[in-house]
C-alpha cells in the first residue's frame, strides 16, 4: 500500500473527496515551488502533483506554460523535481510526479522510478503514455512500488477504459474535458458521465481534473468523484502574486477554500 492509497482511503473514511493540487517544480524557484507545495498541504491538500517542466507541453494551457518556461530558463531539471517530491512526502501528504514520457525515458526509466521511490514519492501521472506502450514503465513501477496513473477521457471507449484502469494504481485520472489545462467557468456534465462509465470497470478511486478553480466547482465534482484535481488555479495564484512570499500565502488560502469545497460536496 502506497502513501497515496492510504491518503485516499482516509478521505473516503471521512466521507469526502480528496483534494489534489498541482504545481510545476521551479516556479518561482526550485525551493520556492517546494515551499508553495508545503503551503498547499498546510491549506488542506491531501495529494500534491509535482510537475516536471518540459519544453513540449501538449496538454498544458498558457498559465502552466508560463511557469514551466520560467523554470526551464532557470535550469530546473529532474533532480529538482525529485527534491520537491521529497519535500512533499516529508509533510505526510502523498507526493506524485506529473510528467510527459520523454523526460522519463531520457533520464532512464528504472533510474527515475528508483530515485522517486527513494525520495518518498508515491506515484507518477503520465498523461501522454498509454498502457499499450508502457511495458518498461509497468515493470519499473512494479519493481519500485510506485503507483502509475493513466488518464481516461470522455472520448475513451468502454474497451479503452477497461484496458487503462486494469494497469492503473492509486487512482484513475479522469480528464473532465477534451483539450488543454486551464480554469473554466463550468466543469460540465461530461466528467460525471465519464466517472460513472469508469466505475463500471474498476474499483479504484477516480479523481477528476482539468478546469477546477473554486470551492463551488470542487464541491460539484466531490459529489461524484473520489478526488478533485486543481492545477492552473494554484499556478495562477503564484504567477499573480507580487512576491514569492505572497504567492505562498495565496496558494495556502486557495487550498483552504478548495478543501472546504470538497467537504461540502458530500
């Protein structure tokens, strides 16, 4: 049982959805992003996704791209990402890495899994890797005890949902919309439909991401999902802050607001 599994089980025991927050490593600095992640845990996040900055972010919207470009320009790399995961794990929250596949492959698949596990990381979300092409990754995560989290989308067929969830660990990431990341005024009903379809093929927790920015949206998703994933709203809070210190307080406050939302949804 990973720390992620324990955290999700604890949230379920409290009859609530878990709050999952995302931040890319390296904004406003490597240590600054670690401090912000710790503040998100203080505010109420149960799980933190540390984003690995990458120069070809197929799914990232403009807000996350701005932060990632800053991180890359300042030399943030995989070592910093693993250090950030360690900082999160030390708080007791579940630490995940969110990364495109190419950086993992270049770093070394087994090496990446081994070092993340040694740092206390619980798992990895790989948005552009499909199970059909993940034999090396499945072997490495099994070897080092990491949860591997794949994405499902409204376009996923029933057969694809089954194939994907059969090799997931920790939770299944349900993308609420088709397209890039970013906050939205409404998360729509396709997410609820996707969660219902996914529940038919797996007993794993299902967490919904893409578009959540406030407590009301968090409560809406928490009514039917096991976890609510928030990314761009946290990144924007850092980007809009006048100082790094103000950014830390902004993400702490947003986490507290969203934590109230996930508790109001049940």
